[in-house]
């Protein structure tokens, strides 16, 4: 699907910056990126865009349902182009995330859900460390 069509289908105007950033991200490969990663990708592709615009665009993509936001701690947020139900392995030494299929982890014993609420999603992050260190 063309990036312009994808943006419009998600309710976003196909602005030049969104098209440029979306074109870098939605190439058929699932990826986990930070805003800094996207800014570097844009620069390498000759796209002039500020880091603030990258952050705004990524957050707009999340709000529109085109990406997922994965917040690992207060200093580390990734954006995921795989919006299917799935989980992650996080390798702490190098900051790499890998997908775990959603049906390969079973979560039991969720707390009682307050009245008027419903579970939207359960996402598991398995933090990995190098045992040889």
C-alpha cells in the first residue's frame, strides 16, 4: 500500500514530512526504532526534519494506530511498526528488541478489573541480560 493511502486510511493528512518518515518506516519490514533512530535514517535519506517533528510524527502514527509505543523506562521509548498482538525480548546490553509471537506467552492471574474498565491489551517485555558479564 502506498504511504499516502496508508496515512489517509488512518485519518492522517499525507503531509510531505509524514510521507517521508512513513516511507522510511513502512517498507514491509517490522522494526523497533527510537525517535533518534528515525532522525538519523531521515538525515541519511536526505530528509530535512527536526527531532521534534520526528517525535510528533511518531506519536501521531501511534495515535492513528499505525505504530505501537513501547516505553521501557523514563529514558527509553521505542516505536514498533508491528501493530499485531505480540510481546518483546529486550536485550539490556545493546538496547535491541525482538518480537515474541502473541500466542507464545500465556498470562494467568490478572488482577480483578475495576468496574467500567476492560483489558485492552496485555504486553509482556522479557528483559535479557548477558550472563557472562
